[in-house]
């Protein structure tokens, strides 16, 4: 009898536990940015970095949500700035996905010490309730099957406050799906979002009207 080969998925599927083999790669970039926290050269995701001037201009602090946060520094940076900050991710913050020798600063430990930074294990395409002033998603969109993109956007529409700021960065990933930006923009425009930037480098910035 021939030996059965257990093939690993080549595309990310959040509902398939075998896809956890992608996590060390997916979280490595966020973890690298996290190592810069509390230094003179803090690095944040593209999604957050591009809207920081608008956030600083507003001055008022509020609620921030990072969708698909992983090991990213964004939640902690916004918490330091005074926001009540939430990181949502389907998968636990487990050290088995990291290389502590290279990246000794670990998000799981920071969440335990920073009172206004919170991690919630949550599928961002399913029901969640955090009324937010700012929502970002960095490189998560290509990990969602295109037929379920509307589920992801519906949760954003439900939770982002009027006047709230949205930033989505969706650079291609080897294990990800191809994103049709026209579909994203059409949904946002039809649901009272105003696109603020001319699309460039896989980035959509919008405000909820």
C-alpha cells in the first residue's frame, strides 16, 4: 500500500489548522517592528504609519483596533499615545511561532504590562464589537478568501464610528489571494466611506461619513 503524503496548504485558510505553518513567516515582519518599540526609531506598519499625521492632528484620543495584529508594534504605539488599543487575531500569541533569540521582545508579555493595550483572540470576519475611532489592517486582506471579503468589511462598517479613520494595506503575499481593490473601494463608497488617498502601493485610506 503506497504511503500517504500529508500535503500542506499553499494558500492561507484561517479555518484550516494546517495553515499554522505559515505563521512564523507571517509574524516575523511584525515581530521585527516590535523590537524597535521604545527606541528613537520606532517602526510601525505601513497601514498605521501612513495615517499617523492625521491621528496626531486630531489630538483627541479614542479607541484603536488593529485587525490581524500578530506581533505588530501598532497596538502598543497607539496605547503609548493614549488610545485604548485592541489587537485582534485569530491565532494565539504563541512563542512557538517566533525566534526569541532574534526577537526577544514578545507581544504577549507586553499585553500583560500595558494597561490600555488588549489582545483578543478573534476571527476578524466574524462578529466583534469594539466601537473604534481608528481601524487599521496591515497585510491581512490577502489572507482572506475573496468570497469572504464582504464579511471582513461588514465588521469594519459596523464598528468604526462616524468620522472614524480606516487604513488598509494589502501587499501581495506568496500564501495569499489576489485582491481586487475596485471591489473594496466600491463597498466602502456604497457604505458612506470617503476614500482619502489616490490608490498607490496597495493602500486604501478612508473616513466614515
